């Protein structure tokens, strides 16, 4: 029964909040390996205490990743659980944005994205162990670099995904009602470099080729590639160029963000961006980059996972909705390999990456109970 798991977890409310405070107060920006490793050591100890066999996956540049296993995989493959240690918040953020509890909410950097999800995992495993329930064939992969695109952990995630029958992702749920994510857009990042020819802007501008004029025309072209009906958006986020106000610009540079809804559209739009041609005679255009994370599409396998979770939530006494997200997560990587993936299993809250970041405290035990039942039954 789900009710006994929920009752036990509600009785662990103070312990859950104590662990959340501890994790939040261990600041863990993606680019500070020592800080992320300190947090990782604490989480690894908690997972061991919850019955998991834990081993670090070393990373030279970023924090070490954590691989934890509960039981042996079945012939159908393992159940993969994904989370991350890192946050977008720099060291020292706590001084102006401390962990605090007020009006049923827990505030602080990383509470919602996604240290509360890590707390859920620890206590879901603990609840299963304490109740004597089976939780076999689970592999947990907690990486240290998700917020910067998982550069050092992607290969590990994809390797584990290929051995998995399903993937559960502990990313934040969708505000305001805590819906899970059954669809995420794919994300591509591109770099555009333009080379022109310098000249004096007053004496002989006709001898120059303005890289800034060229890149301005390219930006207009790129933005026209946006097709909102198809869920495709192209946005030039940064531009740099030129040397002095009285010199025709010899060089310019831009960064391009692409969001795409379906794998079927990826190849076509990627080809258009990578194939940019100059507008100005004599200008040189070079584009690099590509799709970093493919779309997480609402496949039949994803829907089946959601329906399972929705039924468990109903048994626990709450309604679990579903929705989409324009951003990506490591769930995009598992889904792209054909692994049914359910994302956004974290608790209710809001303010990811913002100074208003918080979770709803009362939701933490029931989301942990939902996760426990999914670990037990999938």
C-alpha cells in the first residue's frame, strides 16, 4: 500500500528538512570542483546509509559523479534514476540568499533545482528499506555538470541508459501545480564567426567589408527561421565585433540558441544554420556547433510512465498533471536513445535559477512516496 510509505515519510519531515538545509548550505556551483565534491561526499554517505552501493566516477575538471546501485538488474534491464549536484549559484550566494523557512516554503539557492530532488531520492530508498519492500535493479547516476550541459558525464549517462528499461529524472516539477514533464524541447548551441576587411571609416570606407553589417544581416535571417507552430525558435543571444568606432569592422562573432520540438525537424534546421552563406561580397562566414540535447518527445513509452505515476499519485491522495518545458535536462539524452523517460519528479516549488527559488515543504514527503512506489513497481 502507498499509504504506509507516505505515513512513514511524513514522520520523517524534520529529518528531510535537516538534510535539505545541509545540502543547500553546501554551495555547489558547476565550475567549482572542490565544492561540488564536498556535497557529493555527503550525498554518497546518505545513499550508503539508505542501502545503496556507491562508487564515484572521477572527473578531472568538474566534480566527481556518483553512481549508486540497489540490487541487481533484471533481464529487462535496470531502472535508471538521474539527478545532479551542481547549481547555477556562485559561492557566497548564501550570504544574501540564505536557507530559510517561512509560510510553508523552504527558500535558498538550489532548493528547487534540484537539492530537494536529492532529498526525495535518499528518503524514498530509506522508506523502501525500512518497510522491507523490494527495490531491485536500480542504478542512480548523480552528475556534477548538468547545469552546463553535462560535458563530462554525457557518455556515462548514455551508457547507463542503454542498459535501462526506463529513466526517472529528479528535476524540478512544473510550477505552479507540480506537474511532471512529459515533453522537453531539444537545444542546440551554435557559434557564428564573420570575417570582413578593415578600412578607415571616413577616408576610404568603400575599401572595407563590414563584419558587423554582415552579422546584422545574418541575425535577421536566423530569426526568420523561427517557426512557433512547429515549436522551433532561433535566437541570437550575444554579438561582439569591431575594434574602433572609426574602423570598418574586420571581425564579428555571435552565439545562437536553437530550440526544437521534434527529432524530425532537427536535421533540417541544423542544416540551415550550419549552411549560412555571406550576404556581402568578400565576407567570410563560419558556423560551428549543433544540437546539444535532442528533444524529449511525448512518446508512448513516456505516456505509459506518466499514467503509472498518475495512478500512484491518486492513490497517495493528490492529482499529478503533465506538461512541457522549453529547457532541456539529462532526460533528453535518455529519451533520445529510446528509453521511456519521466522528468520533473521533484516537489512543488518555483523560482529555478532566480532569487525567489523555493519548494513547498508539505509536498516533499508525498513526492518521495511517489518516487518510492515508482522504484518499487516499475
